[in-house]
C-alpha cells in the first residue's frame, strides 16, 4: 500500500480549518491503518519484505497522527482544539497497544522467513517481534485484556497529568520592595497594583529571575513553593494510580518492576543497572557537592545569621551571588548581552555553520502568530522544516521541549519538528541561552537524522537514554567565547568580552557538584517512585531529595505533582546523566576547535544522520573509534 511523497504540511488558517485538521486527518490515518492490518492478517501470500513495508506504512500513519495531535494538545491557543487533539492522542495510543495484542497481526511476523532480508530489514523485524512480546501478545486472553486496559489507562492518566501541569499556573502577591535585586526591566514589567503589591507567576519568565536575583528570601521561597505545588493537589491521585497501573502492567508482562520494563529497550539494560549508575554518579559528585554546600551556607548566613540550611529556593540566588562576588561574574551584566532576537539569530547561525545548512524563513500559516517557520536547506536540497514557538502564553506547554510534527521517510516525506519554549521577548539569562541550544540540538537531530527508510528509526528515534547526548553536546557552543561574540551584543553594540566568558566558564565549575546532586534527586524520584511504590508520596519524595543532595527541599512541597517527566521518562530520568557521560566524551573529539570541519562532518554523519537506524553504542563507537568511558564526565565534575 504505497504512500506518495508529499510536500511539507500546509497548516490551517482559521478555526474551522483547525477543527477539521484534528478530526478529518486522523480519520484518514485510521482508515489507512485498518486497511493495512486487514492485509497483514491475511499475509500468507506476502513475502517478509512486503510485510515489513506494510508495517512501516502503518508506522508512518501513526507517526503523522500522533505527532500532530501531541503538538496541538500542548500548543494550540484554542482550548477546544487542545481537547480534540488530546482525544486523538488517546485513541491512537490505544490503537497501537491493541495491535500489539492482536495474534492475527503477530502471526505475520512471528515465524516470518528471514531468507534474503537485508540487515536493516532484519533489524526492523527484530524490533517488531520485541514490540509484540512487550505488548503482551503471548499472554492468555484474560491477561491480554487486562494489559490492554492498563495500557489505555496509562495513556489517559499521563495526558491528564500533563494537562494539569500545562493549565496549572500559580500566582503570588508580594510587596513592591520584595523585588529588590531584580533587573530594572523585570521591575518595569511588573507594575505595582493599587494595593501596593506586585503579582508574580510561576511562568519561567518570572520564576527564573526571581529565584536568581531576589534578595528577599521570603519572596524566593514563596514563588518556588508555589511552583513546587504546580498541579497539586490535582495530580496527587493521578500519579498514585499511574504508578499502580504501571506496576501491575509490568508484573503481568513478566518484569520485576516498571524500570525493568522500560530499560529493556535502552542502553542501560536493566533496573538494577539504573540503581548502580545513580550510585556511581552520587559517589563521583559527593566531594565537590559537600564543599560547595558549605560555601553556600556560609554565604547565606551573612544575609540571615539564623539560617540553618540552604534550601532549593536559595540555591540559584546563592550561586549567582558567589559567582558575582568571588568570580566577578554578574548575571545581570551577562544577561545584557542576550536580547532574545539576537540569541535566536545566533542559534541559527551557529548550527548552520556546524551542520553546513541554511535556514530559509517562511511566511506560512501556523497555530499561533508567535511561530516562526524555516526550511532547512543544504545546497539545492531541502532537508526538512522547523517551527519555533518560543514565548509563553496561557494553555501552552510551560517548559522547553522538541516535538516531532512529521516523520522524515526517504522518498515519501520530509521531516518537520517544533520547539515549544517559554523565553522572554527581552533579555535572557545565560542559562536560558544554554537551554535554547540544548533544545535546538534535538530539533536538528530530528531533521538531519530524518531521512530513513523505516519510520521506526527516523529522526531522534535512538535509544531513549542516548537521545539527550547530542543536545547536551550542543550546549558547549553556548559557552564558547568566539561563538558568543558572534551574536551576544549589548544594546550599545559591544560584543560580550572574551575575558567575561572565561570567567563565566570558571564560575560555572562552581556549583557543578550540587547541580548534579539536584539532578540525582530528580532521577532518584523518577526511579524509586516506580520501584518502591511508596504509599506516602510527599514523605517519600522529600526523602529522595534529601538523600540525593545537601540542598534541602522546601517543607511541605509537592514537586512530584508538577514533574512532567514522570509521564514520558517514567522511571528513567537517569537518562540525563547517562547521556551527559556520553556527551562529555563526544566533546573530547572536537579538541580546541568546535568548528573543526573534519570532526563536524564526522559527527554529522556518524551520530546525527543515522537517526535510530543503528544502535547507539555503534554510533558512539563509529565517531570516537572506541567505547564511551566515564573519564571525561569525571573530569568535568572535578572542574577540568
């Protein structure tokens, strides 16, 4: 059932068009999938290669439908369109699960003849067979039906959990003098109300400056506490049930716990290996973290002699203060070089140079006027299309992430990807610039790697615990003096001084151990919630964070209710540190020149362009000429 090549998506221009987009297009995809499944169920006259092509056609239909629906459920300004899109996500994920329980479909692949198959076809067949087994196709009828119900419920709960976070903006009101220390442009953007107070929200555009600059400790604590209670109490019961659903599903499928189920398809391989890896990282970070904590506590006591602990609401403020006082890095001076339009131009120019591409801006309809679209071009060839939705608004995804929009299939469709971020339209913190580079790393991976035969392996479809490595690598370009000088210019037209960047890099090493322990808190929470299944979520999560880091959580907080990664990453937030170990090793190949043409070309061809068509270990080995090691990460932790 061939699929004809198509041009990039043409998006609607009005409400009626969007309503049709989220109802009629999914219906067409569903009809395609049903026709494919009917043919596969009677596949006796088909060769294995033909069966694989049919399965791929269905994978393409799923990728198209789910990409569009996921994106619109998180970004469209019309709540009704978001609701319709969310319903489509639920329906198509349920259909995916049901297909993997279908013994008629399974029979088309279970004992398929492998004679004459190419290596890529054998690899796809192996993955399909594994998917069916993990889906529960070999269980008895009662167990299969229960797995189906649990899988559907997981999808429903995950969507609800995410929706509560997306819609869960909180506000606090503080006296006008509580903004002491905040940048002048921030203060100007937050006028004093008639009652003498100022409203602050949990949007990143308020949260990040307040937690870094507010001298008033109670203000920092109040806003971080509000942020930590995002989607609470709404998500308390949702998360408890989600953990129970996953545990029962893992048991029915024969796994020790949900982490064993998830890690089977990842580089790390097992739940026990996750626990061992987290212990290894904790031991590596502990000496630096302890010394850094003592310095933070000493500095806090200069402001508040009664302080007995550094809390997570103090963390960023104290780091920023010490970096200003001891390393001559004033974050407010640094941010003066990062006005948003120039940062956008710099990210585009930097990645264009590194990857030998051009970004051609388009005047095309989209879901919001903020969205910028570009064709990604190399020479005379269009590689794909990107869409950048970069500023906050009500009802929109409120973190930063890359979303696929269209799968890249050789000869059929060009890859399209989207960034959903929440940057200020004015000045950015340098941390936000780093985040921009990170998320853009996912986006270019989706485009450059989006030219595969099989939908299963296109774009960023590598093992889930490798997928962050290319993005973490690209963060390094946001720390390079030459790169920054090309776009980081203050309003007087002066580029950021190289000596300031050098001090920024030195200062960045301070606090690195504590930042890793903060990430370990997230990773431990993600893992232990799924493995230990605690009855008392607030107490357990508080304990996880206290055990992971000397920086203490706020009393009575419910951060797990707003921990969006608990849906997509499940038990596997360890991914960020696992990928960072690889990213630091990949960086070593560039030496002193981040734009070395030979290394950049090899990186593009060996890491990005294959997408998921080869195992991640093979990608790394092809680029480095060896297995990845822990050494570069350990050196980075030590400040080298």
